[in-house]
C-alpha cells in the first residue's frame, strides 16, 4: 500500500482559499486514483473530489463544484485540492485516499479506496 500524508489545513475566514496537499511515499501515485473526503463532527465521511489514474478524469461533489479543483503534481508525487470561496460548512477533517482499479461510478465511495492518510483539519470561521 502507499502511505499518504495530508497537509495545508488551517483556520481561515469565510471566502478565503486553502490548498490541501496529499503526499505519497513508498510508491508513485501515478497508477492510483486519488480522492479527497471530509468528515465533520457527528457526520459521516463524505466525498469531496477525486481524480482517476487513467486519463485524469475528475469528479466533484455538488457542494464544492465550481469552488474546488483537484490536480496531480507528478514531479512531487502529490495530489492537491485547491479550495476557494470557503464556507463555514466546509469545516471538517479532510482525508486523502488512494486506490487502484476504481471505475468512474465508484469514485465517490470511501470503500473503493484502500489507502488513507491521517487527515488535516480545515476550520472556516469568522
């Protein structure tokens, strides 16, 4: 399995931007689909965005579409999540996950991913 470490979280004000990074060690992320999920207190883990290993197809939750962009940096072996126009409801622990052989219709399912990072806290508050 690939080891994942998230970074870039923090405390920001509504309307601000953050760039989360998911760094891999042990293996290249090139052959993996990578997803970002988040979990707020008392709520289930939910899908945010994902990028497939094949062709770079991306997928976004409706709640972040137009505000977030997921991208790969192959040179750094990272997958990044740029989040703009942050809202208080975006407050959560954000996790990245990686998996192989995930079809497009399965990208939003946490169960499809085999490797997970420890998470990074994002707090949006005035």
